[in-house]
C-alpha cells in the first residue's frame, strides 16, 4: 500500500494531476473543446497550487493569556478612569458583605453577585477594547 500525501499541497497536486487512465471521466470533443478544457484545467491547477501554498505557509498565532491581557489593560495609563472605577466598584461589591440581596439567601444571594461581576467585566471589556488591541499588537511585535 502506498503512502498518502502528507501536506495539503501534495494532496491537491495529486488530485489535479489525474489522467483518464486513472479512472477520471472525460468527455471527447472537438479540438476547441480540448483547448478550452486544457486552459481551464491549468487555471484550476494554478489556483489550487496557490491556495495550497498559502495553507501550508500559515502559522498559528501565539496564544496571549486573557488574564494577562485584562491585568495589563487594568493598569495601563491609557485606560479611562471610568473603566478602572467600574472594575474596582464591581470587585468591591463582590468582596464586601453588603449586598442588595444578602448572601444568606440560597442561590439568590450568590446570583446577584455573579450578575454584577459579569456586568462589570463586560463593561470593562467594552471600554478597553482599543487598548487591548494595542496591547496585543505590541505583544506580537
């Protein structure tokens, strides 16, 4: 048994180099049809080869931990004071025992803390969107 293609490029090259004796159906036609078919086949082969080269050359981006990104955005001097205040207020609400709904009530006491913390995180993420993009670009450079 022969070994199959190891890259996408090899697979596509193997697929585009099919011949009639390989069992690929072809239609017999005039010389003009054959010329057009050859030209189309060559265009498709060129396009597939280009795509295969691009796919083989792609490299995954390094992972940037979300926690690091949020910490950097929280201490960055470009972060608006309103975003820092919202974050601080939400964290204090989650830590301090004074709540709208006391934590002694089953589920409801913890649920209000969770809602407040999630709202604070989403608000902070929204307010620091541009800063986080700049941090990512700076980190990848």
